[in-house]
C-alpha cells in the first residue's frame, strides 16, 4: 500500500482499525462516496454510510493492486467482514491530501 496516495492509505488503515473519526478525516469537507450509484456527500452522509456499509459492518480491506492515472487512483481489493465479501474496485480522486471522491464499482 505504500504506493497509494496518503489519504487513500489513511482511509484503508482507518477502516481496518475500526476508527470512524480517522475514516471521516481522510475525506474533504465535501467528500463523496458513490457506492454503485448511491451517492453520499459531506461528513454527515459519509458517517451514515460508514456506519451502515463500512466500519459498522467490520469491513476489512486487503489491497491487491493499484494504478494511478492523472488525479485518479484505481485500487483493486478483497473485502471481508459482516457485509459485502469479495473482490472490489475503488476509484479515488484526491484533492489537497484528502479524498474528494470514492467511487465503488
């Protein structure tokens, strides 16, 4: 994970530790998660998504690959926990050392 942008590493580390505050702090004030077309914007909506879909279901991420093109970093990973389990692809846009957008597909 060392080749990932720092904000992306912080988000993965926070999720794997179960640290909701650190997870939210990895995003910009207007940060956004697009979870298969369901969009959550800003700290309050991200906190709700996190409680229902991420740390709230003990999600754990193991990065299997990554590539960066321009301002977008695409990460392949294996997800485990008490929610979705299986492979996934996350696309991150980082602005000012924070995640501006995370698209899950």
